[in-house]
């Protein structure tokens, strides 16, 4: 895997920089996971999964997806105004969320089928606002290629989350430590990233006139990409809510831990490659009108690295879960083995979906993401109607959703080939 990345190109250096920081960042939650699974119950992880599902879905909406446009303008003046626009929208949106969190708290808890989540609904607006800030700061830093600082922010984020989760977990039962850890992690990472934004951009250039111009220039992001992102995140996280309602909170606890563990390669390697790919592909398109070189290179790296990781993991994952997290969590290992083929496909396809942003094909992305959402919801409803067991449902989901991801890979690959022939 290292040999695939060990080249002297700026792409590989940047990927390795992000990977190094992300490795340390991921090593911390991995190291404490055996402790967390012994001081928190599957039901506690289930409550955390519901909280994350709510905040993740709303977090996609918080900037109206204008954060994705930060990378596109040639002038930093335009970029910082897009960032300011995104944060203005995020602030207004978070204030609006206070009303349902307070006035409809009991009703929302009843719909979710979990009374414990009611208390945490009050913190949803705060978490959503912090997510909006992180989205903006992450892209401002990526634009300036401050990959070392992005990596450091990820490490600080993990340290904060681990410290809070362990500290509260040892003195108090329930899911509070898990949730407070996630909230604290965003505070810390934002504090680290905002320093670069202040140093690298002229905040005096922020103006209402330019924000209005940028809002109209990149209107396709709230018009199409917002709904595409909402559908994508909902398709992933709404499954958590439905699992809790259709199966049980315990099933969700096992499923959520499994997802956290299997997401490590994607967040460690896939996101680093994808983040650098976005920046490099954007520059290649501006210079040559094509992204064929960066697209094909990135696809090859992702596929080979993923094949190496997941083919080995498939045969040992059940025993690894039982050994690391405790025999009680072997069930999560069984779920993980079933989902590995889908996780592999997502690993090498998901970073390349950014081609829709680079070519401003936001409408195509929206259609695909909504179809993904409909498939995810439809599959679990069908499983419920057919009275399928949870493992049978997972097998069905792996087959259908994997094919759907391969479909979008075929679509985005055409952009690169068509552009290169112009």
C-alpha cells in the first residue's frame, strides 16, 4: 500500500501528510474502543448512532452546500466570501433548529422510539452549527494546501473526543460520555483550523455585495448539491433510525460499532486521497480542461489499496471484533464480514463522486443520491414486510447498493473521458 503512494509527486506527498495525521487521529479511538465497549453498552452506542444520524443529516444542510464551492474560484477574495456566506446560512439555520428542539421535543423523541434522545435534541443546533463551521474551515484550508494543519486538527479532534468519552464513561453510565465526546471534538478541531483561515485570507474582503454575487454564481449547489448531499447522508444515517425502529436498539448498537470500525480505512486513506484528488483535479481541469490523469491515477490507487485491505480483513474480522471489543461484540464482527464487499466498493468510488462537483454536474449527483436514499429506505421496508432477519437484510443491501455505486462510477468516468477528447 505504501509503495502505491511512495512517489515524489505532490499528490502522493499531500496524501501521505493527511494519512499520517489521520493515522494518529484514528489510532486513538481504535486504542480506546476495547475500553469503550466495556464501559458502554450496545444500547448506549445505539443512542449515539441516533444522535449522530440526526446531526449528520441536518449538518449537510447547514451551509446550503456552498462550502463545496470554496475550491472553485480563482481569487481568494471570492473564496472567503463564499465561506462567509456559508457560515451566515449555518448560523440562521441553527437558530431555526432551536424551535423544534424545544417545542417538539417529546413528539420527536416518540417518533424516534427513544426517550433518552429527548435531552440530546437540545444540543442538536449547537452540533449542527459546529459542523457548518468545520465544513467551511476544512475547505478553506484545503484550498491553501495546509495539509499538515488539517492533519493536526484531526489528531486534536480525536484526543478531545477520547478524553471526554473515557472521563465521563468511568464516572457515569449511559450514552452521555459518547455524545459529549463528539461535541467536544468539533470545538477543538475548529479552533485549530480557524487560525489558518485568519492568517491566510483577508477577512476585510468580506462584503455583502460579493456574497450575493457568489450566491448567484454558485446557485446550483443549494439548488441541486444540497439535496444530493441530504439524500446521500440520509441514505446512510436514516438506516440507523429505521434499524432501531424495525429491529431493536441493540441491533443498532452492534451495527453502529461495526460501521465505525469499517469506516477507519475510508477515513484514514480514502478521505485523504479524495481530499487531495479534489484539489488536484480542479487544478488539472483549469489548466487542461481535462481530469483524465488525476481521475485514472486516483481510481487505480483506491482500488488496489482497498482490495489489499478488505480482502485480508474479510477472513479475520469476526474473530478480531470478538478479541478486541469482547465476546459480546462478536455479532458486530459477523455483520462486518457481510458488509465488507459494500465497504470496499464505497472505498474506491465515494472519493471520485466529487467529479460531479468539479464539472458542476450537481443535477446528476442529486438524481443519483436520491435514488440511493430510496433504495436504502425501500430495502429495509421490504425486509420488514418479508420478515427477513437482520443478516438477511444486510446481504440484500450489500448486493443492491454495491451495484448502485458502480453505476455512479461509470457516470463520472465519462466526464473525464469526454473532456479529454475536446
